[in-house]
C-alpha cells in the first residue's frame, strides 16, 4: 500500500489556552485534491496553520513525505514541499505582481527553475502576465487570489494548502480559479482545499473531510459526501 503524502493523527492545536482543533485525523494521497469543509469556527484555518508550523500543535503522528513534521519550523516545512496559501491572500502591497510571485521562491537558488516556474504560473494565470508590473494592491480580489496561489506555486510545492479559495469572489472568477486548480493538479501537485462554498469544494475534490468543533466527524469520496443527507442538511441547504 502506498504511503500517504500527508498523514495526521489526533492533532490538537489552538491559541494559548484555547484549544480549537481537538482530535483531527486526516490524510492526503499523492495526486489528490482533498477538501476540508465545516462551519465557520470549526477549526479549519487553525488546522492549516498548525500543519504549516505557524502555531503550536500536538499530535500522535504528523508526517509529510514520510518525515515527522512535529519539530520542523515553518521554513523547514516549506522547503519540504508543504506550502500554505493563507486566508486573505497576504500579498505584499506596493510590490509588483512579478515581485510578489518571486517571493514564493525565496528558499530557492535555482535560477533556471525559478524562471521556468514563473513562466508556468503566468501561463496558468494569463491575467497575471498582463499585470506583471502592476502594483498588486490595485488588482481585483480575484486577480489577487490568483497571485497568492501563484506565489505558492513558486515554492514548487508537492502539496498546496489553500484557505478559502472563493471568499468574496464572483461565480465567474471562482470558475476560473477552479479550472486553474485542476491544471495545477494535472501538473502533479496535490491540493488540500478549504472552501466556504461546500458544493464547489466537493465538486473539485476527489475526497473530503468534515471538521466539526475541532474534530473530523466524517470523511469519504467527494461524490459520497454530496449525497450524504447529513451533509446536504448541514451545508448544502437541501
């Protein structure tokens, strides 16, 4: 049996004395798009921040590419190939689109590879190519999200974690981003996606996990979760 790309068992994480994620277990296999769904406050963002090493976490097991992540720094985790696109995009205002993208390659020194990856990102997101020299803060929300994802890709991830893909965006832009994620996945990059639009998340993903009050309460193939009556009632309004 092939070892999962990412494997987490019984993770707990939070802020100070406040425990938000209490007992979360999940895995992502190589080549998968996996979604993590749940209501606001369920702990989804906290879980991604814990996986990135941005906040303290405790777990029975937390492995990426077979390596124990529990004592790794955020920089170590990025270098290993686990890259986080945060909620709110967190782009560098006053800097150009190109410079924001290149910030994603700050741990790399392979100039030829960086140039090739920049060309690839600008091919996946043609609007970024058109606006490469533009101040990133002057772009639309959808274009900024493209830039945030592109910056993540410049780190050459094996697994890209994206927090809230569609927040505040029009359906047309969401469709463009979903198509881009499928292209990224076709290039061999696995994706762990948090998405407030549960139907969009389950449509793009092959597998899903449900986080409720800090615990994974349900998981399965995305198609099975869509037809699950409890999922339909809680998240799809059916």
